[in-house]
């Protein structure tokens, strides 16, 4: 394996050599977590190929509402046009590249570029360009738009020229989030955690629960994931009858499937809460009114892994959207979004501190251990160790990731 300096000299070959030199059933080597060339390849071959959930549509409820999302080097304006349709447009003027929208969120029928005042509709179309020659074609100079899908209230975007097929994702989201009434949910709270670590360290931490016992004493009091596999399987078996009764279908197998087949990957699975636990909260009790088709608590959680950055957690009384947002080779953000029933009122039907307590505590712990790891793997003496059986999803993630960056 070449050193990092050599990697920078000859990035293409050496990334491929690093991939070829990966030791099966072990973690990723040091350069994957901080080398800028690998980060650029991550963005090109993983991030800009896949679908990402950016928000729940309840954050832009009215015609002409918008909000700007910052991801890697990109700024994406998510708008709701006058006809209610949601658009994702890049905040880059088609004249000389200025940011067209300078507010973080608001309500606007048009965006007027602050530089020379080209004026765009909130669907991205160019409406006016001052003093341009007669043969200038406005229709050729709209803002770049991204693919958008809205499923069960969740807004997804894809930067890809030809986006991955979304059919299986839509089907499974209807079968899971649909039962929890997410289309009629609203955002109760959002929290962004800046993390001084490569985005993969954050995702890898999310997908394994080997660390839950030592790192998450609060979470481990209510959720059964940290138990040995055979105990989790026994609890899941006990849940099965109830799960089917609710009509929640879950796919089987591995979420980390290659995108070579042209499809976005999704995997939903159920896991158990401990006896008597109703929800993911400090004391295991409900924290908000039941959602969707639920008339009682079922002792379980539905967890969904989607694409490379979107993770969803459904409790009967609230939902969580977990977004991983790459920023630079050595920084990222995690955004947590708490959903409750659309009719639930803060202060009357739910207490925000109780609702958000568990995942705030858990995510602060995760941020700390991810940053401990980021500092550790900077060492020239870091050698990846073997992946434990409880980290089977981490193992699948690594294999998936290496496959994704290996083909254009
Ligand atoms: Fe936007 Fe000139 S850069 S109008
Ligand atoms: Fe964790």
C-alpha cells in the first residue's frame, strides 16, 4: 500500500490499489478517512449517484416556501411552487455563478440574483435577464434542477444525470412509513451536529450496534439491539405476528446492494423494545400521540436504511429522520429530524424535551466517539482491525462502499 503522499501524486491508480488491497472482513484503511482525492471520488461515485432524503415536506407547507440545504460544495434550494409541486434547484446563477438565493429560508415566488438581477421562478426557470441580446434564449438558462421525489412526506433528491430507479424504495416506504402516518406528520424539532470526521466514520457508526452497550447506556436500557444476535432474533420472532397484523412489510436481506443494477437500495427491519417499553424515550414511556394506523404501542421499532445517507426510525408515537451530510474530507454533519402526528400540539400533546431527550443524548455520545475515532485513524500507525460478528451491517457497508467507488 502506498503512502498518502503517493496517493495525492497518482490518485486514480492508487485508490484502485487501495481498494484491491483491502483485507476482507476488516475495516477501511487510513486514507479512506481523510484523503481529499478519495473524498472527491466518494462525492462523484457514491454521493452524486444516490438518492438522499433532505427534509419532511411539512417544513415548506405553503406555496412559494423555500429552504436552502448545504451539502458538500453544493447549495440546493428546496421550493414549493404555486401549484404545490416541490422542486430542488441549485443555487448557482446561470450567468456568472453567484448565489441566487441569499436567505436560508423564506417565501418567494422568484429569486433575483443579487449580482446582475437575472430573475428565476421558484421552479428554476429563468423569467427575466436584463439587457441581453435578442437571440438570448431564456429557456436554455434556467437554474439546474435535481431529480425530486416526495414519498410519505419525505423529500428525496438525486444529483445524478440518470437517477437510480426509485420504485422499490417507494413501495417499501408506503409499506412502512405509510403505516406510521408519516405523510400527515410534521417536524417537531431539528438538530444539526457538526462532526469533525469523514462522513463514512459517521455512517459506519450508525449502522452497527456493537458500540451501543459501552457507548449508549441510555439507549441500551430500552432498545434490544445491543443484545447478542440470537436474543435479538428471538425478540424479533415474538414481534412478527403483530408486525404482520399492522401490515408492515419488511424486505429481507441486505440493504447494501450494488447500484450497478440501476436501482436505489432500501432495507427495512423490525427490532424489539424491552418488555413494557413503548417508545424511544428516557423512561420508555410514550412521548407523543400515536401516529398513523397505530391504536396501541406494539413493543417494536421499524428501522429503514436507504441509499448511502438516509436512515429512518419509526416508533408508534414519533419518527426520526437521520441525515448524514458530507462537508469536506474530514468534516460532516448529522441532522436529526423529529416527526410527530401533524395534529399534535407542542405543550399540549407532547413535551419537546421529553420527545427529543433520548436521541439527543445518544447522538451527542455518537458525535464524541466518531470524533475520537477520527483522531485515532489519523495516526500513521493505524492498522484496521477485524469486524466483529455484531458489526455485520458495518461489514456489508464497507463491501458496498468499495464496490461503489470502484466503478464510474
Ligand atoms: Fe447572477 Fe450575473 S451572476 S445575474
Ligand atoms: Fe451510536
